[in-house]
């Protein structure tokens, strides 16, 4: 293959939790963290049987900023009443979605995901919450931990944070995490879960459409762009992704939401050269390598010899996904960071 090269590596993550090194705490954050208060005052708790999913689109506002939301609290069920401190009670989201404790409570279509709940969150029994989309899209904790180690930096942006699996892992290795999602419910669940893991103070949660956010961010002067790494884990198509996978040998970036996966990558490269792209296990490697061949306007036009490192994420004998590292995140390219 001519042009940009693909460097493949493989990681097999077992159920044993690796040790983690915490990065330095940040004393002050920039104040981007806000919730949409109206979403919780005007809307009832979602029906657990409904899908409750959404996808980013240009119709969504770039950022909805209001005062912090005060979530309804059930004092009989809150998993951390009295611990850590009373101020965190405002982030209790236990009324937004059910917290399944036994398989008999779980809808049939979520049974296979519930059986893996402690792979998703090892602290699930402490009160971690997932909505419908979260059950089938959250990154298993050990894989999220591996990716976070590779993405260690000062400031990282989790562009599609969902219920917080990757966000929480990043908060253990990065000084500052910016977490975006278009769903106020999922954003609330992500903060709720981050509180359980004791890292919520290192995360800024923003209700935003990433596409609009990226366009607005890149319009800022270069000296006001503090983001070092962007993690992309966009929607693959929900449970239907598995059906798509069976219908063809390779997953095309054209199936990524909310925009073509190649366009999503090139937009992100205007923010930073350091991108970690989490994609289905059968994604076309030609398309991944082609992201560098395309040479859309980016921060690396001068680095013609750049490589992309593709890491296979295994759980036991099952290949779960691929993580593609660009810029200074790729092995041997630290000088590009």
C-alpha cells in the first residue's frame, strides 16, 4: 500500500483489572460544564421500554447552556447519600432510568447486555446507570482503561460520551476531560456514574452536538484551543450494526453517524492532530488508511510520512472493536503530539 501506512497491534484485555496511575488534579476548570435545566423540569422521566436514543444533527444547537440542573432525588435509593458529600446529591439521576438488579427485571432484548454489566462498569452494583442506548454502546471498562492510558494528556474531548464509560477512564489519566452528548438524559447518567467513580470533579459535561461544537471551536483563535486529544466513538447504527455486519465483510465509514466517518475525522483534525477513533471490528482498513491519503485540510499537512496505528481490542477470545490512533498517539510518533 503506497502513501500513509497502517501499523497494526493487538490487545487482549482479560477480566483482571490493571493498575491505574492517576494524573494530576486540576484546581480550576474553564466553566464549560453546564446542563440544560429545562430538560429535567419540563420532561418526565423516560419510559424504560422506549429506545430513548438520538443522533447528532445540524438541527441541534451547538451548546445549550443554563444553570446546573437539580435532579429529583429518591432519598431511599440514592447510592451515595452521606458519601461523598451532600453537594453531589444534586447529580443523583436514579429516577431517570431503572437500575436493574436482577435478570428478571431486564427486558428480553437487553438480557445479553445485562449479563455483562460488570464488564461495562465494575462498580455497577454501586448504582451505575445506563439508558437503552448505553446498554449496547458503552465501552467495556477494561478497554476504556487501555484507551485512556494511550490518550494520557492534559485536556481530552470525548465527542460522544454516552453514559460515561470512556469519560470516566479518561478522568483517571488526563487532567481535564470535556464530555459532549446531545442527550440531556445520557449526560446526566454520565455525571451520575462519574460521581460513583469519584472523578466527576475532573470532567466538564456539555450538552452539545459535536459537529456544531467543532465548527464553533475551530473558529476560535489558535491560542485559545486547549484540547490536546479528541476521542471519537460515534454511533455505528445501534443494534442494527450487527445486522449490517452480517450482510457484508467490512464496515464502511459511510455508515457512521451523524455524518460520513471520513468527514467526521477531517473536521476533528482541525481541532487537533491527535485523534483516537473507535470503530467496529470489521471496519475497512483501506478506508482507515485512506483518511490520511485524502489530505483534507488538517494540522499535519507537513507530515507526509504519518502513520495510523490500529489496535485490536479483545475481550477473551472475542474481538470487540478497533481503536485507530493518529498523530502523536500512534506508536513511534510521539514527536507529532
